[in-house]
C-alpha cells in the first residue's frame, strides 16, 4: 500500500530535482522513494553489523593465549 505525502522544497532545488529525475528517466516520486529505501537498508545493515560487533566484544575472542613460563622454568636444567 502506498501513501501520498506533502513535501515542501525550495523552488531552485525542485528545478534541480526535476532535471535529475529527467536525466535518469524517472519521476521525482520514484527518485525519492528509491533514495529513502536505500537509506533505510543502509541503516538496517549498520544496525545488524553493530549488534554482531557488540556481541563479539561481549563474548571475547579466544586467542589460545597461555601465560609465559617463568624465568626459572625457561632456564631449568
């Protein structure tokens, strides 16, 4: 379902948008809808990546690290 909205733009900006839409062979409405969809997709993608990164930070990263041996153990004969 699509819903109409009202948008107030400066006249000079509107002229530029009309030219841009004509160059791309689309309408202003389609141009704006595509850009808004892109913004929402990018934001969702960012949020998913952020959540994954935070989960990794909480879980920690296992580097299989073992504490170094003592000096005495290293020089044991």
